[in-house]
């Protein structure tokens, strides 16, 4: 399940929620003041594996 960022329209608190795709655009309840919060546009991040750097090979002359 993806994590979405929300911003409260009343107290302006930013928070994250893990929600299914079909509920992503629906307003959420602010954890601070219980008012309506709307989804923010945020960056996408993903990690698919580990990053290994190969040793540097020197060229022969």
C-alpha cells in the first residue's frame, strides 16, 4: 500500500497516511484537530535493490 502526504486545511499540519489506491484522493482526518485534510502532490521514491559499486579497473598502457 502506498504512503500519501496530506495537509490539514484548518491547522496546516502535514502528515502521512498509508492508504489503498482507491482512497488516495478522498479527504482524510487531521490527527491534530480532526478537520478535513487534502492530499498533497509529493515526490515518488522507490528502492528496488541494493547498489553495489564495482572496483575501478585501470587501463593498461
